[in-house]
C-alpha cells in the first residue's frame, strides 16, 4: 500500500526539486508527511524502515464474528465453523455467529448481520463466496481484522486479478486489515502449549506446504504462530515477518513463499528481522521457468528474476533452502541452538567410512573441519586405538562407545577451543553401541554450550534411542539425512557470522539527492536509448571516468580530434539506435595515422547509411589496453526495482555469465562481496605474472552506479558499462563503452 504510493510520488518530487531548487528532504516530507512519520525516507521518497503491524488481536482476539456460520451437516461452512468455535474457546475469545436466517449455530445465539453484533469485535471470519459487500459493513462496525477464505481471485487470471484489486481497494478504504483471499484455517490450528524454548513462527502462501513444519510439534519442536497469507490482497508475508521478529517467544521464522507481493516491503521486513537477530528461513519457489509459471498461476504474484531474489535474500540474511524437509530442519536448529563459540566442526563416528563420507560432504559444502591439535589427538588415543585416525574426522572404531570411554571421548572433543559443533552420524541402529552413544551425546550436550548434532540414519525411526533419547533432548539437534544436517549447520554458522557483522543497508542509504542528479536528469530522454556519447556524459555526471574522446561529424574533424586525444585511437559510430556496434563493423581499433582516420570515418558512415542507422556523429576515443574488462550495469527488476550487476565484461559476459547482483541500497562491504562471488575473481588479483588490478576503483564505480540507480529510479530502465577497463592497481578504471535506456 505505502510502497505503491511512494512509487507514484517519485517523479513529481524529483521535478519539484529540480525546478524549484527545494531541498529534496523538505519536498519529500512536505508531500508525504503522514508516511514519513513511520520512519525516514530515501532519495526517492520510500520508507527506510518497516512498519510493524499490531497483529496481537488477530492471533489472540477477545471477540470473533463468523460471517456465514453454519451447523448444517454436509455443508463446508459447518466444519469450518466448528473448528472456529473450538479455537475461540481455547484462546478465550467470545464468538458470534452471523447469519441472516438462523437463530443459533452450535448453540450460540446468531445475529442476522454484522451491524447486529453486540460489541466491536477484533476479528471477522468471512465464510461467504463474495466478501467485498461485507467489507463496508465491517468498516462501519470498526472491526480490526478480517479473514477471507473465498477463492477465484488473482490465482485464476486477469478477471480474478481485477476482482482482487477491487477487494484490496475496499479494504484500504475500510481501515481494517485483511488476511486472504484464498487462505485457510491454518492460523486457527491447535498448537501444543506443553513445549518450551524458542518457537518457530510459520508463514505460508500454500497452507498444505506448511504441514511438515507444523507437525514438528510431535517431535518436540515448539511452534507459536501460523500465518497462511493466501493471495495477500492486504496483509502479506512482509507484515508477518516484521511482527514475528518482535515477538520474544519466536526463535526463527519459517516461510514458504510462492511470490512476493512487493520486493521492497519484503527487504524492509527482512532487515527488521536481521536487526533483531531473528533468523528467517525460506523456501522460495520459482527457481526454474516452470516453477515460476506454476507459482504465478497459484497465487497471482510475480516471482521476480530468481538470481535477483537469491541475491536480495543473501543481502538481508534470509536463509534460502530448497525443500520442505530442509525448511523444517534448518528453522528448528536456528530457533533452538545457542550462539556458536567457534566455527570449527568435528565429525565423530563409529565407522571410519561413515566419518570420511560425511567429512567429504561437509567440506564440499564449505564447513570448516579443523585438524585437531597433536595434544588433543594424543588425549583421544588414551581411549581410541592408535591405528585409528582422530585428527578429524574422529573414528572410535566402535567398541569404546559401549563403555565408560564413550563419554570421555565426546567431552574431550567438545573441550577443544577450536570446536563449535560436534556432528555424530549414526548410520544404523545397533543397540549395544548406538543406544549408549545416543545417551552419551545427550548427556554431553546438556553439559556444554556447544552444538551437538546427530544424524539418525535408520529408515525405521521407531527405535527408542531415536524416539525417546534423541528427540527427548532439547539440546541435541537430530537429523535423518546427511544433507539436511549439513545444510542446517552451515546455515546456523552463516547466520551468526552474518548477525555479528550486520549493518543495515538502509542505514547507509542516501537521504538527499546528490549534485550529480541535476546534471544526469538533464541528459535523460524519456522512452529513448541514449547514444554512447550521451551515455558517457551520464557516467561523467556521477564521477565515473571515461576515455578522452571527441564527437565529430567530418573526416577532417576526426583527424584533428585524434591529434588532441593522442594516437593510437579507437573510432566508433555513436547513435541512439546502436546497442551492439562491433557486430555491425562500427568500431575501428588501433588507428595510428591521419590516413587511417579518414578511411575509418568514411567506412563507418557508409555502414551506417547502408544499415539505415541514424548517427549523432563519430567518436574518436583514447585507446586503453592494459587491464581487465568488467561489466557494471543497472536493470529494473519487476519486484525489487533497480538492481546493480558486476561481472566479467567484454565478450566473456555473454559466454561465462559470471556476474553478481545486489539490490540497492548497499555499502562498500557488499560491493566488495560482489567481487568475491565471481568465478573469475582471480583475474583481478593478477594471473600468469600479470599485475593485480585496481579493485578499489572497481568498487567505487559499483557504488557510483548504485547511487545513480537510486536517484534516477525507474527513469533509468537500463545501464550497461561494458567494457569497464579496470587498470593496474592505483590507476583506476575507465568506462570504454556504455549503453543507457531511459524509461
């Protein structure tokens, strides 16, 4: 809601700043004072902090109205009404059935309409096929929240999407908050209240996909809330993340996301969770074209470019997993485990083969398996035969776990200061060993502040050592597969590293427009692609270095320009219709004489006439050779708006697709992290005797391009600096070519 309002204000605000000379922040606050009261604003008038909706009365209402309540056998509404009656009794809420022709429902007095409710209710559940007419009645009755189960909205196509737009508009006018439509009863499930410790709060757009996490209560994992967001006509995933992040009982937030309603809102909510140190674990479908298409048809949401979604989640610490099994195991571990005291992982097993196999997988996944010190190995060999390896993984050979030595070994490993996590894969139950080993691990976990994980590999899962000993412990994290254990432990260590160093990108976002903005806006041509010459002027406006060059319109002028620029030179056609000049033969490199200049000028203009390409002139450019070719660019993502990309440039950009992406705002640390993600990162450090290049200058260009993206917003549809020649260290970076498209 607020995000879309800011989007409509942006261009007008910029126009006022330029035309009237107003301070940009004054213009923003003057126009959007009601919105700005919720938090600071960035240069485009968008909030920098997520609002936290007060959902207490949604999850724990004092009074509930059920519109369309029924107790007639065989009707769908009857089962729903019965569940709501039971739920209201559990949470201590007064329930009022609403139906025009019934006197009672399940023994409760029925009122004919919302207007007949005896009190102002907190929550109305709408069991009607068309909720729109009821919304106005709820507004008059000052109902705080409503839930709409009805389907047939955005998930069905264009007609349904239009109906959902009308519903959303009515809700916005009403002042109430709506969950749905196309939602279900998951918010009103019966949660176990006998479990202790930090809880998982669950958010799903498809209710059935949340069942595996919900049923973890039967394994002793506490759940506190379940928000089935459905089509998100009003309340969305971001609202619930912000709310759950502030709840003291919530240790982790688990999400199943098919499509994001608004990328900016999601990132603001993730930022709030990151500030609070609450991990968010998410399955986000749409990694493939098929998955994206199915997700859109189910919820009517945009899935966004998956690479951008992935990068945005990493930026704000959202842990993305692929499967529901990973969602449940990772969120459970993050909710319950204490902060790590070290990042070293030790694998301890009965079998050397098991330890070696697990260690290979863990190392490949990026976990750190430190070699235990010689003194520690000597200590372990007091109980483990000398011929067995105890360097890490630790192989006990089997027999020591059956007697007093088993606990000694575990305690000795956990006492190592380099060890923060002990993982013990038990591939199959062998009671003389596995039962005692499981109990020793549980007892040791209770006595340490380090994480103890067990992988119980039996496909049966009914063994007492698993069901009672391991699952009965709140300190041991128990998994059923190697993969899920490794995924969860890696997420656990990554989350706490992220949390320790987290600095909100929104704190670094510019609040005022730079002087560069006025120069840049004067160069923009709405709906047009800029010529290379104009695109480079845009770069100059933001302090990005370009080669010495001159735009000429005659061969004689080209010769004079070459003398001023300095031989050798590059000559290129410059025009608004040109995107890929090389393929058309419109670039000439390494020209060293006046005759070559004249010939090149004639050839370039002849090709342009033959191809019917309009030119604004021919560029005579300084030739820059020594360096690494990179690409830095801006694209507009459907969900997140402007995104910044950096990668290997020149022809490699299309061959290797080696690029990293971020969603503004971000700081220098994230810009440097982008370089670290590139497969070709070593090229920047110098290869085959070549000198390292000026990575600092490359980072500076990325940050200046980000500033441009933030300030120009959707006015800049696309920017492509390719190649950006990054010169040897200390010599900077030069944008040799640029393409810019205005919206």
